C-alpha cells in the first residue's frame, strides 16, 4: 500500500486531509502504508529533486526514470533519493517507478509521473569565447568526448556513505560569470554545453572544498586543466577546474572549506577563473540550485 505526498502549496489542504485519513487507517488497525513524498511537482533540466520514503519495514528502495536507476539511502527520517535530470533531457512527462524491498524480502512498486520542465538555458556571447591557436585542438570532438567519458565514469560510482553535513558552499567568493547549461560557441564555429558555473577569480586565489568528502581525482586534464574531483557520498561529486596549483591527492579526505588548490587559467580557458561542477548519480546539475537542496540528516 502506497500513499503519495507532493510538496506544493496548491494542494496543502488536500495533504492535511490525506494525512488525517492515513492516521485513521492506522488507528483502525489497517496496514500502515509506505508514504512517497516528492519535494517537487516537476524537475527542471539540469537539476535534482528529492524523494522521501517513510513506512514500516523498508529494507531498500530504488527509483527508475529516464532510463536510469536512482538509489535510496537511509536517514533518520526515512529513505531519501536524489533524482537528477540531465540538462539535455526532452521537456515532457515520463514514467516514474519506485520499487521498495521490505525486510521480509517482499517487494512493492509505486508508479507515477515525472514532469521535466525547461532549464531556461542561455546562449553566451560568442565574442567572449575565442580560443588562441595553441588551444584549438581542445575544441576537437574526440578530445571533448574522451574527457566527458572519463569524468562521467567517475561520477557514476555511488558511495553509499554520506561524508558531508549541511549545505554546499561556493569554492571562491567571487562574481559569477558563465552559468550552468549555457550554449557556448567557440571561435564562431564549435558549440559546447557548459557543465558547471564559473567564478571570476584572479590567478592564485585559494579554492575551497564546497563540502566534506574524499578526493578521487587530482591531475591535469586536456579541457579542464589542473583538476580536482571530490566524492561526497550518495553519488554526489564536486569538481574544480583550470587550477594553477593542486594541493590534494586521491584518497585524501578533506573538510568543507579546506584549501584544495589555487585558481588559474589552465586547459580550455580564456582567462583566470574557477569552473565548479556538481554531478548527482552521473548527471551534471546546476551547482547554485543544488546548494539550495535540503536533505534529511
């Protein structure tokens, strides 16, 4: 037995009625339902929504949508799932399925709908995206695909332990420049999507870990330049690119606010800045939106 709760002001009165009915069922001795709580009525391209499961005897659960599976993790308030929508996902309704495994080995399935809405992405000014002759090779499709594959393979590994607490914070205190998901046309011919957010920062600015976690990559890459990737657990990764210096090594545990390197202009970069990425279950998401995501402890 499942009950659905969607966190939305327009149906607040209906939720009170639903919860009251659930309470009456429980007091009457009927089977206590598994409650599916969605913190969204739709998810924008390149963002993530939270699903919370509560109920008796839940051992594990998984959500299926967009030809992907998304794990649930136990918390003090129930089982939680982060459902990330790729920035290139088509805007329409998709089937959403949640499968719950109970402690006695039995399973139950809930089926619903995931509405994908526009990410409201922009096209950047191409006059600001001119690569010098010695970096033109970084615009090649094979170089782009190779680096994307390397990073997405790293991001797809899910650590079941949660290493961080609280909210993520920006890596530097600087003005924002290029937004997440934007269409970028280099040298008037090659178009790419922006997988993170850029902060203007003079070369040598300390770059801080946005949340606690374990370093899984610290090395130069062709496009991202000097690069650091941190695994925060639960399938969440942060990445810091174009650094002039790296101060951490793979396997090292860092705390939120630790200096992990210095800003720079390495890789496919047109000036000193920090490129900051967040990935959830192998999907790039908007870092600024993700910072506002509230998860149970």
